[in-house]
């Protein structure tokens, strides 16, 4: 009993300190190894692939965004080039017909922007000096106008930075109409009258 009340204080405190240090080291080792496990073993990584790009490659994305932003490589398979800068996405409207697979190549001309298509799983950062590549598989029932916004504060006009992604499913809808319907629609379009199904036909 005597040794417990005399020597317990200082010595016991040091032992606790070693225990705390050991716990902290174990927790840190656990966190770091779980990061490595998710990244390398399970291949869970940030949403987009950031490709290091030189000035020429970045300018190529910029030029494509202005001149030929939407490239349909095969039916429903798209490459889309988008250029962001304070406070616009270029182009401001992107129309995709029956998209199955859309690969975005996005570059910024100034600061970091956040590329997000509201209501979808498309959400990644666009970094200066990199091309952000992201492949999206839009759900087959997704259609209409989607909002492409910037979700990374980039300056006073940040909230103005938006564009439209328009998903058209008109082709598939037309495919399901009967042959006679197709003929009548063709006749109507020849006479340039708006048919009741005009909305479908027009997309
Ligand atoms: Cu670009 Cu906020």
C-alpha cells in the first residue's frame, strides 16, 4: 500500500503519456494506411483525372470549346470540350442527343473553378495547368435542360458562372412511332405545320 500512494503519481503519469502516444500513432497509421488502401487497392480516387497540360494543350481545349465543343464519336458516345474562365463556361449551351457516354475535357483560363451538373454525379474541380477529364454515363431516362454551374468560389461574379446541358431523347421517341406516323410527320414538316407531336419531333 505504501509504494502505491508515494510513487504512483509521477511514474504513473508517464506511463499514461506513453499509452496516449501509442494510441495516437496507431490511429494515424490506421488513417494513412486506409487512404492507401482505398486509393491503390480499391481504386477509389477523386472524381476526375487531372492531366498535366502545357500552354499549347490548354489552348487546344480553349479553341475546341469555341469552335467544335461537342464531338459524337459513335452514336451516343461524346467527347465534350469546355473552357472555363471568370465568369463563364464556354460554350454556354451543350446539346447531347441520346447520350450514353460523355467524356468531358475541361480547362480553365485563370483560377480554379468547380464543374458541377446539378442533380447528377458530375462534380469535379478544374485546375490551372491541368485538363480535367471525366467520363459520365447519363441515366437513360435523364432528359431536358440541366444546369452546369461553378461550385468553387472564383471571384465576384462566381454566381453568374453557368451554362446549359440539354439532353435530347427525341431520336428514340421517334423510333417508336409507326411507319405511317413517320410519313404523316414528314408531310406535316414539308408543309411546315406544327403537329400535335411537334414537341417530340422537334426535341
Ligand atoms: Cu467559377 Cu466560381
